[in-house]
C-alpha cells in the first residue's frame, strides 16, 4: 500500500501545482513548471503538517528520485536519429564550447571557492563545491541520481543542499533569463519578443487549445500484440538493465584489479550515466537492424518528461529545511558565484563567439546552465518562437556531445566520487585544465570571427 499512497500523494501535488499556476498570473509570468510549484506545496505540507503523513511515506518519496533519474537518462538518446557528423560539427561546435566553459567554470568556481575559503570559514565538506555543477547544470534529477554516492560517503546532507541549489537555479534561470531577454530586446539584439500581455491566455496558463493539441507520439507496434507505451517502457527497462550490468562489471573489475586499495571509484559510482549508455546501445542496435522505426522519439520524450515531473515533486517535497538553514550563507555565496558566471558568459562571450543569432543561442545555454534543458528551451522559445534562427538546431546537436559527460553525465558522476576518494585539489586542477582547454579554443574562434 505504500506505493499506492506515494503515487496518490505525488499525483495530488502535481495537479495542485498545475491548478495554482493556472490561477496565479505571477507564476505564469515566471514560467515556473507545475512540478516546482507542486514540490513547494509538498514541502510545506510535509514540514508544517507532518502528522498528516506517516514517516514511511516521506522516506519512500525521498528514495523515488534516485530511481526516476535512471528512466530520464535511459530515454535521452532513444528514438533520436543520428545526423551527419559534418553538419553537427559545423553548427554545434561553438555551442559546445560555450556550454563546456559554463560547466567546467562551475567546477572551478565551486571547488575553488569551497576549498580555499568556505572549508576554512564554515567547515563545509570538500564536496560542497561539486553542488554548483550538480545542482545548476545537472538539476534535481542529477542530485537524486547521486543520492547513493552522498550516502555511501556519509554526507547525506549533500542531497538536501543539492536540491536547494537545483531549485534556486531554475528560479534564477527564469527570472534573470527574462531580464536578459528584455535587455536584449531594448538593445535590438533580438527582432521580436512577444510581451506577456499579448500572449494567448491559454498559453499563459500552459494549456493547448483543443484544435491545436499536438500528438504525444506515434504508435509503433500494434496494440493487439503489445501496447506501444508498454513497449517503450520495456525498452527503457532493458536500457537500465544494460546500465546495471555495465556498472556491476566495472565494480567487479575494479575490485579485482585494485584489491586491497582503499580508493575505488566505481564502488560509489551512480547508475544513471550507464543507463544513458545502455539507451544508446539499444538505439544503435535497432538502427543496425534497420528497425529503428519501432522506437518513437516523442514517446520516449513523454515518458522522460513524466518521470522528471514526478522526480522534481518528490525531490522538492522531501528537502530537509534544517540542513538548508545551517548552510544558508555558504550556499548563497556558491549560488551567486555560479549565477554571475552564466550572466557574464551571455553578455561578454556570446556576442564574440557566435556569428549569427548570438543572443538566441546564448540564452538557451544560460537556461540550461542554471536550470535544466527544458528551462533553456523555454527561454529560447521566448526570443525565437518560430525557430527562424539556427539556435534550436545548434542547442539540440550540442546535447549529443555535452549530455553524456556534463550536467549529470560521466564527468559529473566521476568528479563527485573523486572528491570523496582522492580529494578536491586534483579535481580542481583537472577542471581548471579543462576550462583552459575550452577557453583557448573559444578564444581562437572569437579571433577568427573578429
């Protein structure tokens, strides 16, 4: 019955979040997702009315994000056609440079500020510096996926702090992002931004008109053999299974090769990056067998989106406020530093790096660097609603190279484990080296553009 109660509670919170957004214009102007609103509602209920919910419900909801992030990452590249490498490289490479600087910059800032200052001033954990990239670039899903790592190395409060950074990131991405959009409009950097007052009333509330409702995906198999939604969920299950096999194999290999050595990376490595690789393997296998049409990308997107909505509600609802309160000042310093980095990248680097549609391309990565991919797309849609520029294509192609490593990818998972095992200083210098590498390439591109 616990699973039933958990599903009921999260469903009520999601619907409540949607209803609040429909009837509160301020939240519509902020473009806050219903999952964020519902998560805040759950946070209030759980912490101010704890007698309404048994402790086992709270505990079960807290464990849910760690599972759901596996579904999100397994679906990331399934159903997506592989474009021509030359086309991808031409459009996406400057975008990749931009996003890599943002990600590695968050590591350098986070680990540097934490290692050189916050650890001395506030006695925080060395892994505190990882929260900037995990929470901002990764988001709630990545924090949930890293929960097992935090627990293994006895820093459970890092989960609550990570959720706090991720929540602040989404709110800051929308609010500061819209300020940047208005600034760009006044400066003439974008041709047309539709004011909130001129938007369709239903669109402001996040509802499609009945005649404009798009398809949520195509059915690729006959329902008398297997329901198409069940088919796609089963493929995701196999991708997660492949990820589990890969992680288990890495752990066994590491144990065999490094027997007796205390520092073992994969013993604390999360599952979800391997689920993403498992999804890629399934997609490539179906393409090789010429049956890739049996996997529909829109179906996978909907399953992934639903998982992320439930994940965010569960994550926000179970944040431990006492942990946030104890660390509010170092958390604030970290968040302000990361936000300043993203704003400076948009204002000073993007105009010199991108040849065309520089603001449209920059604002998408700005939204992702503070929030999640969906936040970046919301901001991009605000300045380029009809996709008249190549910003959407560049942003999408960039994800093929960026997502497997940063923002919840292999580097994100590896960096946290390394900080716990070998210390923050080696990870800081590696991050600084990578930031310098991408910075030099970006500088060369800027000089060529000039």
